[in-house]
């Protein structure tokens, strides 16, 4: 066990301030600190004596070295969109926040435009736009992409809507630059596709949630942009039909099936009631909906024809009750808006208890049916809103409070509800965190899903890379 961490002294605070300069060291009485102290759902609120906004890798390294020497905790923060409390400083006011948002350079694109080296503080949307300017695609994509930053995406091994075709963030990285806990810099910014020279250090830092090192830059893979994308929206009566449609779509489109998301009726209701301009695509209500993309490498209408044939065949087989294929980019965007606005719109249905789980794809209908029963046992009348990345077996199993229940009383059921839902996930061989990570929220759950050997290996890695335990203490482990 490392020695206990120290409270930052006034001398350390002054020294750290000189590293970044006064404009970028926000003290406890600086009102600009507010944006760094609470995470998106308001579940975690912290205090800090200092928010530091370094402008270079060298400044990050100097900060880490000083904090390591003083045994003071550092909490890396990027876009502050993480959903498990990892980026929020603790309530005791002893942790220093290290914001990476000023590391904004695009360091280079290779001649063949197959890779791009970027600094950690660019937003995901900016990285995607930079790839587009090169005529290429960086396929990581999610509803938070205007705010989350690429360093945060890699630290959480983010998922999103492009995983079906391109994999998680991990699969989209060739190399990293990382500042270690003691301030040394690991320059692993290689752009090789194949490199079997020893242990893969890159993969240790991706998904480490800031507990093993601070990502300051990354070499990202760029892929060809699709020449055309057809977006379809289907209404279905049963979850088994959603699975049947997924299998049919995969068989017909293969790798051209680039997104397959599902939504429940309750989700469509909250979005169409509360999001300006959002409309139900169909005249009648249906229990389930699917949003899918089929991409094509040639702009010859093949993608649209495949989507139309898929929907016609699925309707003829009784899988799909109604369907539409977008006939313009504006229409496709409006259909995607229904999916992307779902978590935000759910706030209008009162308090909600959230889960981010995965099970093997064929088990999804059984999981959702089983979870509905366990939720009803914990809180009769609670309203499940399962939605998300069906094609990845990943459900955001959110549960809204019963209509007439007090919100605080409902949220007090978070633990028993989570225990019950996660119990079912574990029984089905699934994961209690498909894409959001562990952070502080699920740390105590980890022992339930990891073996003693796995936990021991994880602790050994932490002790080797951060022997004083200054990086994001109390997160993950
Ligand atoms: C509306 C909405 C939709 C979302 N949709 C998705 C989705 O589809 N898929 C998905 O996976 N997630 C999703 N998320 C969650 C979130 O956007 C991701 O986890 C994202 O990758 C976090 O990036 P960030 O820049 O905001 O990181 P932060 O929230 O700032 O940090 C997240 C974690 O990474 C650590 N960290 C941050 N930067 C660094 C760094 N440079 N080096 C080391 N550690 C670091 C932090 O300490 C923290 O533990 C969504 C969130 C919202 C609010």
C-alpha cells in the first residue's frame, strides 16, 4: 500500500501555478472552477484547491513530477462528459484537477493519410472534422462528441455508434504519448500497423481512466470515408424481431452495416414530447424501433437499394411492422436525432437509474425481459427505457421513476436496483460496464465481476506505474 496522500501545501500550489502561468491556474476562489467540479448527471460534485490547464506535454510532465514528489493526488479531466464520476475531484478538496483542454495541436497527417497525430484536448468532433478535411474518416462517434475530448475518449476506451463496423476507441489508435505519474514522458507515437516488439504498453493506457498515466497525444487510424450512407428506421412489435432484423441485416449487408441501434416506445414518446422539432416517423405507436445505417464505398445508390430491399423483405417476413428509408441528408439527421436526444430527453420523465451493460447479442431479448421483472420487484411501476447499441450487445438500461413517486425516494433505490440488474447481467455472462468505465460509481462492483487473479494483476500494474498512487486515486481500484 502506498503512503497516504498529502493535502496540497500553499508552496506546492504556488509552484504548480508558475508551471502553467497565472491565467491557467484556477484557485479555490476562482468562479471559473465551477465547470470542473460537477459531472454531467450531477451525481458527483467535488472541491479542489486548484484547476491546472497546462498548454504542453512538458507542462503536464512538470506538474506530475511535482505532485508525485509531494504525494498529492491529480485528477485528469478532458471534456468532463464521463458518466462514472472518474473526472470529478473528491469532496474532501485534496485533489488537484488537471484539465487537458489546452493541448489542441494537430501534429501531423502521414503522406498516405492513413494516420493523424493529435493532441489530447481536441474534441472528438474536431478530430472527426480534421479527418474529413483530409478526405478521410475517424469513425469514433457518439452523442457527446461536441464536448468530449480525444484524450478522454482513449482514457475511457469509448464506444458509441460506430463500434459495430470499426470497434471501440482502442481499435482506432496506433500509438500514444503518455506522461507517467513521476513526470517521465513515454513517446509511443508510432504509426505502425504491426509491431510485436514486446508488451503492448499502448493498450495498458487505453481504458485506464487516468489511473496509470496521462494521455497527452495520440496517433489515430484514419479510414476511407463512405461515399454514401443509407439510414433506415423500422418499427417492430417484439424484441425477438429486433434480433431477427439484426441477423437479416448482417447477412444482407455484411460489413456495410455500420450502425444498428434500438429504441423503445417510451423513448420515442419522451423525445417527441420534449425535443423541439422531433417527430414520430410513423402514424401508429409500436413497442420497439431500430435505426440502422448501411454504408457504400461507391456513390451509385447501392446502399439505399440494400436498405429498401432489407426493409421490404423484413416486412414480408413479418419482422418489421413499418419502416422508412431516409430520402435526404436532412431526413437521416432527423432520424438520428431521435436516438441521440434520448438520454437528455429522459430527464423530463423524472429521476432515472442508469446501467450501461452488455450481454451476448442473441441474449438481448431475454435480458431485457428478465430485467423488466427484476426492476418491477425492486420498484413497482418503475418505467424501463432500454436503448442503445443493439449490434454490440450493449444496452443503456435506464429506468425512469414511477409517474407519481418522489424523485429522491426513487433514486434511493439506485443500489438495490443496480444489484438486481447487474446480478442478471453476471448470470448471463455479460459486463456491468460496456463502454462508460468503472470510475468511482462502479468501483465496489468490480470485485463481483473480476476474479481474484484479475484484481491482483490490475493492482500490480497500478503499483508498478504509479507507486505513490497519485493518479486518480479511488477510481477503478
Ligand atoms: C450525452 C452523452 C452521450 C454519451 N454517449 C457515449 C457513447 O455513446 N459511448 C461512450 O463510450 N460514452 C458515451 N458518453 C460518455 C462520455 O462521453 C465518454 O466516456 C467520453 O469518452 C469521455 O470523454 P471526456 O473527454 O469527456 O472525458 P472526461 O469525462 O473528462 O474523463 C473521463 C475519464 O478519463 C480520465 N481522463 C480524461 N482525460 C484523460 C487523459 N488525457 N489522460 C488520462 N486520463 C484521462 C478522467 O480522469 C476520467 O476518469 C456519453 C456522455 C454523454 C454526456
